[in-house]
């Protein structure tokens, strides 16, 4: 076997291995564009005196099991921010303290995941988490 033949075979093997590694790397991230929100239509539960509501805005919007199910983040002209959700025949709502106004405004523009908590006795929102990512958008939503 001469050096040039060995060198060509070695290069071909190396290129083949690199392409295999790249295809493996790309195949593990192929789910990044999947819309996982369709199966997440939102929910609420009570934990002590704290009401927790959560879900994906797109999942709530796209669900077909309950016509009235919806989640709303709002902000009034007098500066009051609020959350409202209808779920399984129940109504859940809270008024946000002014310290949460910016977070509520962000939630109003979001199409992703949210989780909000509030005290059932005072009706005051106490915690809001927001998350968004590639799964909240698909080509038909652009």
C-alpha cells in the first residue's frame, strides 16, 4: 500500500466520521421547532390559600375541549394590571400590585408559558413566571 492511497482512504474515513457526527448533532436538536403547546391547554389548582394558574397561551387558544376556556392578562387606563382565567367552569382572577405592571405588560405580548399565583383571600397577584421559546411559534403563526 502506498502513502497516497493510505492518505486518501484516511481522509475519506475522517470526512465520513465528521459527517456522521454532524448529522447526529443535528438530529438531536430537530425537535426545537415542534409545537408542544397544543397539548398544554392550561389549568388551575389550589395549594393552601394560593391559587395557581398556568399554561401556554397558544395551547389555551388552540384547545377545543372547552369553548369558554381562556386566559387574559390586562392593563387598564387607570393603571390597574390584572389576570383572568376561565377553566372548567370556574373563574380565576387577581389584581396585580403596581410592582408587577411591567411583568403583566410583558405577559400581554407573550404567546408562551405562564404561571401566576395569587392569594384567594385578598385576590392580589403575588408571583408571575413567563417563558417563551421556539415551541410557541410555528410557520403558520408567523
